[in-house]
C-alpha cells in the first residue's frame, strides 16, 4: 500500500514508492530511504508531493541468499551490479595483484552476491548510491579491500565487521548533498557536519537492528590510536584489530579513488601518507605493513625482504612500475630492478624510513617560500596544492598563507621590494584559490564589511579575514586601504550588513578605532564586530558589547566557531 504525502510531512525512515522526476530525469528512484536531508533537497528543488510506502523500514531482514537460492533475475541483476562496481575500483595501479588469482575473484563475486542479496543492505546501499555515488563506490571499495584482506590473513570472516565495512558511511544519507558533492575544500563548519555521519549511521543501524559489531564499526571507524579521532575520541586498543584494519583501508580507498574535490592519488603516495600517520600514532604500523604486503605495492623508502632472502630499500623510480619497484640492496648498495617475469619479488615489507617524506615536505615548504619571494605564482600554486592536501580551508589560510608571510616578514636578508613581491604573489594565490572556493558556497550568514585602516601594502591580513568570511557563508564587502568611518558607515547602511571586521595593528590607531566602534555601535546596536591585528588585544579591556578580537587567524577562526555555536543554539531555542 502507498500514499501521497506533502514533502513537508516526510519523516525519517519513509520509503519512496514511486520514482521522482525533475525535467524528465529521475531524481530519486522508488525504494529510496528518506532522511531529513533528502526531504530538504526535495523542497529546495520544488517537489511538493511524493508517494511513499505505508509504514517504515524498522527491522534488519537477516536473510542472505546463496547463489543457488536466487532466482535467475536476482542472479543476473546482482552479477551485473558486481561487474559494474568492480570496473570502478579494481584498477591494478591501486589493487596490485590482489585479484590476479581466479579463485580470489570467484570467491569475492560469491561473497558480494550473498551480501547484496539482503533486502535491507540493498535498500541502504541503493539509497546511498543515489544520494552520493562517489561515497557509494568508496563504501564498496572498503568492503572489497577488507573482505579480501581478512581472507588473505586466513582469518574467520566476521560477518558483522564486513557489513560494517560496507555500511561504514551510511550515515552520510543524513549529510546535505551540497557538502558531500562540494568540489572545493570543506570549511571547518562543513567538516563538523560531515563528522556527524558516524553517529547518524550508528543510530540508523542500531534502530534497524543490525548487530553490535556492525554498529561499532559504523560509529568508530574514524577513531585513532592516540584518541585524536571522532566521535568519541576513543583510543583504539591493541585488541581492536577490526578498527585498525578498516581505518587503513578507509584512508587508502579515500586517497586513491576519485573524490568530488580532487583526483585520485597514486597508491605509493597514499601508502606514504598512511605510514606517516602511523609514525604520528594515528594508525597502527603493524596493520599497515600487513596491508602493504596484501596489496603488494611498495612506496619509496620502504625496507623490504626479497624472495631470495636479501634485504633492500625501495627507491624512487618516476618512470617505473609501482608493482615492479627498484630496490637498493643492503649489501654493496647495488640497485636492481625487479624482473617482469616475477622470478624475484618482494616477500614482505619489514620497515620504513620516514625521513624521506619529511625531507620532501620541508623541501616543498622551502621552495614555496622562495617562489613567493621571487614572484613565481604558478610554481607556488603547484606547491600550495601539495602542501594543502587534506587540510580544511581555514587551516590552509593559517598554516600556509599566514605562516608563510610571517616567516617572510621576519627575514632580515630581504629588501623592501622582495617583501612587496611576496605580498603581491600571495594576494594572487588567494584570488586564484577564491575563484574555485566560492563556486559551491551558499550565502547564509548575512552581509559583512571588512575594512583595512592601513595602506594598500598592509591589506593582506584583512583580505584573508574577508575571504574567510566569504568561504563560510557571508556576502562580503572589502575596503582594502585607508578605511574611514564615513566609508564604513555608508556601506553598512546601504548593504544592511550585520557584521564588521576592522584592522588594529598599532597602538597609535587604538583611540581612532575605539571612537569609530562606539559611533557604529550607537547607530547599529545589533552589529557584530571583529577587531583583528597585532593590537587587537588592546580592545579587550574596553567595554563594547558584541565585539570579538583576534591577533592571528587561529584566534579569528575560534571566534567564527563561537559565532556558529551561538547561532546554532539560537536556532534550537527558536
């Protein structure tokens, strides 16, 4: 039985009973699981009514079919699904020789068909595929990697764990698509929303009646050894082999598959990043070595044992094969190329020298600084992309833009012209980055005026403040130099701005800024004011309501976070 309901009356757990079309294209198919995020998406697209099934999906159907129990139609449909999914993920450049053996491929096919034969699993994965196709492929990839990894280790296949691997990101059904499909970097606030998928997925599967083991994986797959993960900041224990395994497979998959915000990363580079995380006690080194032996892809600086008993270190080979690396042997320092006939191969990884990747990071930073000083904006942009990988937008501003200018301005060997070129180059990088970062943004926080009281040569810090406002949902108006009360007041009045950020770098400007803020506060009692710069702390002792001070971008981002929290609390009260 079905019924037609208004989109505003949809509740979590409804199931669509008819396809929804937009301009003759299917938006969501019959059988899709409805979440509040999906209901909001329907409203935004102008859909007013939908057909849903009577009742909700409230129980996990535990029946899994073997191939001989499936109808011909089921077997054909699931086989095609398996083949399509595998064509998306099973590239030799990231899977190595995992699936070279026909027995492994047949076993995986049978295991996949059985898992996807379950109606509840199929419902959730079909819904995820429509909501975020990239997340769906990633989920299947983690499922495949972990299934084959456990089989390779000759361990008993824990069904609850494997289901958790497949459904580990199912909570993203509750994350707005505008965030999931964003092509640029996430802001800190967007990332906080993404992080909620662990608890939302846990609550969904717990409500449906999945096992405690499956729910644990969904809730805790982002926890880390040192307690730096989320949502519970739980320090993964030695005996938590399941969490240690999925953490590595999850990161490897995310780095080496195409994402909405970046292209796939080379497998060797991804493994280096994972190894680096192991050095920081985020991920488990022993589990990482086991995973490297499993995929049989060995990045530079890994120390390996060869099948002839010799020990060596994998060396960088830019034009060579990741599956057939060059090895620098321990004895005589002789470099050999592993043969294509596999008469000599790597037996296992036995160590890793982290110095190489640390040296590369230092070199990238040094080259980035020098290119900024020299005005080589294009070269600096390439290095910026490498240095900013995996950083939130706010951290790109703090760790790269602000830090680099602080280092350059402290150097005593530079001429004034060098400093001017560095500022101009950084401004160009900011403008180029903002072109992409603003493509997906929504203006939802209101209007903000950003005013620089200093000369045009000193506008860079306030330009960064202005851009951080824009990235986080404000419509901004930037006065780049020699701002005054009349200019600011007129702009606030005309644009109905509710937010103002001004610079205060020197104590000599203190009373000018203080008097101006008093005038603006009387004219606009609800105005929220930010004062930013080396002298901002001078304002702290002066009683002006609704003012936030920051001497650097880290403090400014903390203020933004406080503002978002206050706004969220106000929304909940209302």
